C-alpha cells in the first residue's frame, strides 16, 4: 500500500518540509483555493507571491506534484480521493479546518510544523507557567540551545545584546545607504501567467501590482541570503532602526517573505550570518542584530501566537474604539500630509512591505495615538503586507505595537513624538509639519498626538517605571489644553 500524499499549504514550500528522509519522493499535493484567495482584501502582490511560490514548486517537482484548482480545500481533497498527511498549519482557523478533515478521514495525520527552529514542546518547557514574557530571556535560551554566537557557555564578545551599537540615525548628507541594492528575482513565464490569472480573477485586493521583489523558491532564497550576507549584512546593524525616504530597503535582508513562506529555514539564515562573523566579513553587532530578529523575535512571535490563544486579537486594554479610516485601508498615501506617514503608506501600497521601524514607530505609533481598534489594525497588517500571516501579526500588533494586552508581550507601550522621528528618519526636513511644534498649523501630528495619548492613558503610564517620566513631563506642559483641543479636532495628517 502506497504512502499517503503530503499536502502542502502555500507557506510550507521549503525542502525542509517535503524533502526529508520521511517524505523524500512522496507525492505532493498543492491546492489553489479561490475561496481562500478571495476571502479578504489581500495585497495584490501578496497573492502573486503565494501563487508564484506554489506554481514554481510544482514546476520544479514535475510529476511528483498533484496540483488542484478548486473553490475550497475540501473540494480539492475530495477530488483527490485519498487521505493526505499534512504539517501543522500556521493559524488557528487552518488548524481547525485540518482537524475537521482528519475527523472526516480526508487527513490521516498532522505532523509538527518544521519551518521553525524550536518545537512547541521546547517552548512549553522554557515558558513553564509564565503569564508574561520577556523576549530577552527567550533569545538567550535560543542562542544557548542552538549554539549560535557562543564561546562555550558565554556569548561571543561577552555581551548578549548589542542593540546599543545598532541605533544610528540616517547618515548625514546622504539620501541612501552606500551599499549594493537588495537581491532581486528574475520574473519568468510562471510569473507572467500568475499576473494574467490574477487580472482575470477579480479578487478584492488592495495596493498595486508590481514587479516580484522577493524570493519564493529554495534556490531564490539561497541566492537572496548569500547576497545579503556578502553585500549588506555588515551595514545592516548600525542602521537597522533608521528610515530614509529614498532608500526603502536600506540594508535589510528582505528575507521575511521566503522565511514566512517556508522556503528558507531560520537556522540556515542564522548560520550563514554567524559564519560571516567567524570569517571576519561582517561585524558582531550587525550579525547579532540579525540573529536576534530571526532566532529570537521571529521564533518568539510564532510561539506566543499559540500560547496567547484564539481570543488574543480581541484584547483592548487601552479601550481603543476608532475604526480604521478609509484613507488608511485604501492605502491612499496622497491623502496624507505628514511626510513620514504618507511615505510609509506609499511603501505598503507600492510594495506591500516597509521595514520594522515604519511598521512600529510610524504606522503603529500613529494608530495607537489615534486609538484605532486593535483587531481591525491587526487584520490590516496581516492582509496588506506581503510577509503578513495570521501568526505573525497578533503579538507584533496587538501586543508590542498597540499594548492592547496590558503588557503580556512588551514591558511598555511603543508611542513616541516627532522628536524620535526627526532623529531616526530623514522625513521631517521635507514635511509641512514641524516636529518641535505642538500647537498651530505646523504642529506635528505625532508630537501633539503623543501628548494627547499620554494624557489619555496617564494613570496606566504613571504606574509603569518605564513611562512614568512621560506623565511627569506632560504635567509641566504649559500648552497642554491647547494641544488636547487641537488634536481632538484634527482631521488631516
């Protein structure tokens, strides 16, 4: 009796998923579900990446793949006519679907997801009965567990955390970083067919179509990783928190898409970066910063998605009730006056991607100050970003960005005024607003909005030693009443 086929979701396309000792040579099932693709207003380029990855894998594996195009996953498995094996999906809804299929005999076995370094059991052992979590503790355990950047029992260089070395503002007098550009794929006939099929499908998308910028196959991901490590990794660290209007990628790796689509394993990325340090081609601060993002933060977010549970996206500790405005959901960057916010929305519209500081300190910061509903904001991030998946966004958005979980994820809310943006971006010099002005026509909406936000949440912030200083400063503002009145009436950003 032949082994059951292996059904792969669109974010499980790596060789570490299907080309293992257990599954080598096994029949692969891939399903294009029109119902799933059209269920939400995904970014147009996000759909392109998903379909391109699946179709490229089918082309690579040839007759080994059974490729089905149906309205639902159920229709596909019923059409296949044989039970399948599947790895754990990356969301609660997909896991529920697979559980139902298993009860009905369409799925015979559910295996652990192999696209992360740490298993769920390993995380549970580390987490124990904790109710709040610190990423720093988890990150150190990851370094020790996987022997990354270690000298015996000690961290290389004597320090675990080199964040202080990785906070440089944009270099003065430059419009871009002086590094080679990011790796770019070469589109082929498969991409051309995907684009034509999406044009014809009429799915409810956001954003604009554009060239494929990200790796979606194993070979492409390997090339993108090698290019980053050789040409960009050493510069990545110092400027990882900086934002430049004319340099959308800076020195970032752009590996979040192949990592989250499952075509690149995180340990492969981490080991390549560590080898660059060992070889002397990349500095320790840059390598540690990259390892922290991949082996620390990404793994942490994956585990906490499951740990926090199904109701996590409904948490709303700061009682934020403002619906997302139309200009936000439609990615209408031209409707926004504030240069930093307009440029961030433009990046989402044109590429479905901006790096972590525009996400957290511009988009997320603005949303927190204006009190956007956390669940709506979470859904927007998950659908509008090409690397957004259901597991990625809740801890990042609901927890870290909006502090809607009352501190289960992060030790403080991430809100800041115009001074931070003026220091870490080059947007303010070309903006109609002045980051130093709180009241009047030139008042920066981030500066004035920050003080309104501090006033609104002063009791919470005063009780946190990390934010108590902000409340004390607010109490000394002579124009606070004017700031609050202005911001309550503000309609334009």
